[in-house]
C-alpha cells in the first residue's frame, strides 16, 4: 500500500484543521521567541523535559509529530546520535524548520543530514506500522477532531516496545494557581500578543479558551485511557509549572494484538513547580 498517496487523498481539511492552519500561518518567523514568552518562559524547559522523558538512544529513528519550527527535533539530535523525521501540517512552520537545519553555520550546521522534514497530518501518517523506535508530539491533541483515533495512529507507527512522549498545555489544579492561570490567559496573553503583532494577538485570545475547553471535553484521566486503549503501557503523567504544562510518556506494549485493549497499564501522576 502506498501510504503517502493514501494520505494525500485524505480530503480537504476539517474546520478544526483550517482554524489551526490559519492561526499559525503568520507566526513562524518569531515563533520560538514568542512561544517562550507566552508560556511565561516555561516552553523551552518543558521541551527539554519532554526529551528527558523519551530518553532517546544512539541509533534510534525518532518521529517528531507537530514538529513546528523543529525545536524538539533540534533537542533530540543535540541529545544523542539519533535520526529524526519531523512532520507537520503547516508548510509555513516547516519552511522555518528547514531554514534552521539547513543553515551553513552555527550550532545546527550539518544537522540537516540527520533530520528529514515532511508535510502531513498526525491522523494519517505516511509511514508503515512499526517504522520508528521513538515518537514525540507537542501541542497536538487540541487541534485534531478525534484524539483517541489520533493516538492510535501514532502508536501504530511505533515498533513494539518503542517509547512515546508528549507535551501539552494544561490547566492548574490548585485554586490559587488556577485563578492566576485564568487571569493570565484571559488578560495577560492577549496583551502580550497584541504587543508582538496582530497574528500573535489572535493566538493570545485563542489559547486560554482552547485549553480550558479541551480539558472540559477530555479530562486528563480520560486522556490517559486514550493512551492505554492505543496499546501504550506504563503511562506516566508529570504536571509542570503548577500544572501549566502536562508531560506524558509511555511505551508501546510489546505483545499487543490488533484491537486489543490495555487495561493493565500503570499511571503515575506527579506535579512540580
């Protein structure tokens, strides 16, 4: 089966997809700096923790889904001698990532040989089953129509025993932290975005309601179940920055049969400042 051709024929983007593509179309040039600013400086630390949790090994082939401008891909290849395939639905973001890895000098010089960048969707990955040793995805599930199906598709391309890790925004649990988060997302983010540009002002207005609405529909405990149903075991959750970031990681069950559930998976939740 030609999986790339099948993916190309998947059809027009859904309303949710179009919204995400339009939202980020004008952002890549200053994405790295402003994403750090809009996360109150926590995004770089969260991404490092993501790679720590994945623990890539030399020789691994890693898929970085929703790679964006390639920040996680860069962290991966700087951390160990692995190769990375980055995939994203936004050609504008990929253009910025290609510039990062194709530049002739600087910290990333020569890294293009270890990073392959492709345009595609997480819901229909253009790879055969079991193609990767490890997989990361960042800020993805709020932008897909069917999170459980998307997780099943991500797990499909992992080899048996392969490792997977994700980073998403979260909503703090404690009353004081939650109140501060609501104030920041309702007032601070839009103001910071407005200072940066019209495009970032739109992102600032979008993020708070988007994050809150996602967890109202998909509580974290249910998301853990989505991972288990996809054949992922030893699922762990780490709340970071008082819950503003949520890191999850697991491995693919080695003996899972198609369509079989995974009710024996474990889950350990931790929270840190």
